C-alpha cells in the first residue's frame, strides 16, 4: 500500500484530495435480521479473519508512514456503517463461507429455535467502514 500512496502523492496536484476508505476491523460486524416493520435486530457477531486483520494493520502502518512523512495532511476521519443484504440466513452463511475478510461462522446471540423460525426472513451483515480524507502536502 505504500507504493499506492507514493503513486497517489505523485499524481495528485498540491492540495489534491485522497480518500482512504476500508473496512474497520477494530469493530466487529453483526448479523442482523430484518423485522416485518423494517427494523434490523442484531442476532450475532462476526469476527474479522486473522489474514484480514494482518492486512488492515499493514494498511494502517502505510497510512501512518505517508502522513508521518509529510506526504498528506489529514482533514477529517470517521466511521460509517454499511449493510450487505441477503434474502435469508442460508444465503448469509454461504456468503461467509467464501468471504476472505470475515470468520466463517457467526457467534450467535439468539438461540437455534429463533434462527430456524427466522431463517427465510431478510438478513444483513452490518459492518463498519473507516474513512479518512487527506490533502496532498
């Protein structure tokens, strides 16, 4: 990622903007069931895989190197939540089986009976995305 930031610094004009946005592995993702009223209720916690955690730490170090080296100045940073929607719980679980970012299994906070009853309801994975707006120095 340092190479990408070097290239971004090279091609951006002075005071040009760079937006860094990526999943925030400091915060767990959540499995949520959508109710008939359209509300989302948390039903489980989804951890980040070890490989993704290592990648995220490397990205953090690259950003720190670029900012510390005087390439960019941070203008604003924060976090927002993003939902990935599924038709039912089986689709959500199939998604997790193939996804490199998340652990393969949900740590459920609702019992098996409730999960079976809501199996065909709409589900979502809600995850945090961190962002930072940088200005080229």
